[in-house]
């Protein structure tokens, strides 16, 4: 697997897991639980979105690091 593809997929996983942690924190503080299907669906959407955005924006971001 190409390094850039692997990196994009890993950022997608990080995005999906971060969303699930955020939802878990919400459920600890709020009285209403969220259905598991909604959690999984939105987490998948966040993961796919983060993967696509990372893969698309990679070329723009590589030249913008400050020394």
C-alpha cells in the first residue's frame, strides 16, 4: 500500500474514533442516549470525510510547513 494512502486512511480512523469519544462524553453528561446505528453511521461518515479531505489536501499542506 502506498504511504500517502495509508496515512490518509489512518487519519480517517483517527477522525472516526475522535467522534466516538466525543459522543461518549456527551452521553455521560446528557440524559438522552444516542442510538448505536446513528453513532456508527456518523462515525463512518466522519472517517470517510477525514480520509478524503486528508488525501485531497495533502499536496497543499506539504509545502506550507514553517521552519
